[in-house]
C-alpha cells in the first residue's frame, strides 16, 4: 500500500525562495501567502509544513469547497508532515463570508488536530481563519464570548438574558402595583400614626424598582453581546 500523499491529490503551492529561507515567526509572515485564496467563493484549506527552524517546507491546498468535499483528513495532514520530515504545521482556511470568527466546527477541528499531532510529535504552530480583511488565529487569546458563540452555552446564556428581562418587567409591574396600593393607603396609615405606609413605600422605591432595573439592564446588555451574528 502506498502511503505517500501525492501533489496530484493535494496540490503544492509554490512559495518564493526568499520566504522559504526565512523562519516563520508570526501569522503575519504567512498571511500574504494565503491571502490570494481569500476571494474563493467556497472554503479553501491550506496546510503548511515547517522544519525544526520553522522554515516552510511545503504549502498545500487541502480542500476546496468546504470540509467533506475533497478534504484532506487530519490523518493525511499528519502523514504529509511525517513525509516532509516536518516538526511543525500551520493549518488555515478562508471564510468566504469574510467573518473571521471561528465556528464551533473550527474549534472541534483544532482540538482533534492538537491531540493527534501531539501523538506523532508534530507541533501545531498555528491554526487560523482568514479573509481578504485579515486573519484570526484560534491559538491566540479571544474574547470569551467569541469562543462560545454558536455553541449550546451561547444559546443558554442568550435564553437566561431573556428570562432576566422578563423578570425585570415582572418586578417593575409588581412595583407599580405595590406603589399604587401604598399610595392609596398611606393617608390612612399616617392618620393612625402607623409607619406601615412609609415603610411599604420605602421598600417599593428602594428595592423592587432598582431590582427591576438591574435585571432588565443585565438582560439587555447580555443579549447585546450574545446576539447571533445573523441578527446584525
């Protein structure tokens, strides 16, 4: 059985000699190489293998048209790395919609890639999404909300924010009712020398209304930051 990955299966992209001679230090060094693929109407994957000095060995197209459509598997990527005697790899793919935020599928892919690459002693130097507007590394720190966007946790947080808004509205209604009741009875309670009306009014104004305001504010701000990209 021939285990060699051929250039016919996954085309090798020519890399200028002056770039091959320099070690890759950051994703900024790689972006100019992959940027020409950013305008593809469908997803295009790239695999770059690196030597022990982090210099580029080969750059290959791993897929055109999205995962599952002529896609190089993680197993094949690591076979290419071993075939190239590489010590590190960089994996990238474009987002045709120009939204650089990694999807849940991207995060799942990275987790498997890191696990399997560690097993064969190959470093994942970077894994990033890119478009004509720039790139986003999955290995670089991201805002926590961007990491979970599109996941079940994201959906749950959005629902909780909705419940907070509803709770705030209910508290606001309850506060209005309470205030109306104490306003109607305050004359009677004061005429009898009882502080009940004053205490009820104080409780309503200092506790219920602020609680309603806080719940509604947290809910609305939470929904603002948790909203789906499609709602923009």
